[in-house]
C-alpha cells in the first residue's frame, strides 16, 4: 500500500482549512451574537485566522498519524505473511531430507 506523501498531506490540510476558515467566519457572525458577543469584522477575521492555524496543525498531524498507523498495519501484515511463507518453504524443503532413507 502506498502511503500519502507529506506534501499531499499539507495540500489536503490546506484545502480543508481554507474552506473551514470561510465557514468559521460565517458561523461566528451568526453564533457570537446569540451568546452576546459582538465584535467588529476585523476581529472576527483575526479570531477565525487563529482558529484556522490551530485547525491546520491539527489536521496535518492527524493525517500523518493515521497514515503512519495505516502503513504500520500493512507492514505488519506483510511481515507476518512473509514469515509464514518462509516457514512453510523451510519445512517443505527439509521434509525432503527426512530420516527414513534406507
């Protein structure tokens, strides 16, 4: 299984974060007043920007962790299969040289 490259992880995290930035700005404009929070548009964009940075870092790290877990899982399966195959071949090879030769 081919793992996702770091650059692909960054591109995916960036696209996800940009989309979420604009959703966040809009959501803050609606949700903040419901809680009695009234801020000017510049502060709204700044707050959304800070949350965007946090979101980007979180998204990238999680993507890399899950990618690592996925690769580790497949490597373990491949290693287990290889060991079983070698054990079978070893047993098959040496069974031809049994002690029953007369």
